[in-house]
């Protein structure tokens, strides 16, 4: 997901994964959705989501600027860790930024 109209849906899925992960809650809950919106407006957002049977299992928030792609946040549901969902999603996003963003 990378377009402004996808941010609300993407953030909901991201938050679902994040809240089901090992990570502590964000101290500033409006920061991530605000960052996603700002990045999407600039065409820099790369939000990767991997679902298993319709359940979001992993999420990664990347941003692209120039020829640099940066991983900002990642999380996965521990229940799906045996599938290496984080690694699979990271591989997919790497392919995307190499093939599409160059």
C-alpha cells in the first residue's frame, strides 16, 4: 500500500498486527498514522502487509526517498512466526522497491 486513499485501511491492519506482536504500545498513538499519511502524500510510503487466511500476520512500514528505501517499523504475530512471515514480507518489499522504485 502506498497511496493516500489506502492509509486508513492499511493503518488498521498494521495496528492489528502490531497490537498482536511482542511490541509495546506506541507512546504517541497518532504518530504512525500521521507519518503514513504524510509519506503517502509524497509518494514515499511503502506499507507491506502479509495475511494468512484473511488475518494480517505481518506488517512493515518503509519509506522511499530518492534511491534510498528505509525500513521504519515492522511487526508480526508471534503465532505465525514459524512461517517466517516477517522475512517473507521483507523479501517481497525488497523486490518491490528494487523492481518498481529502482
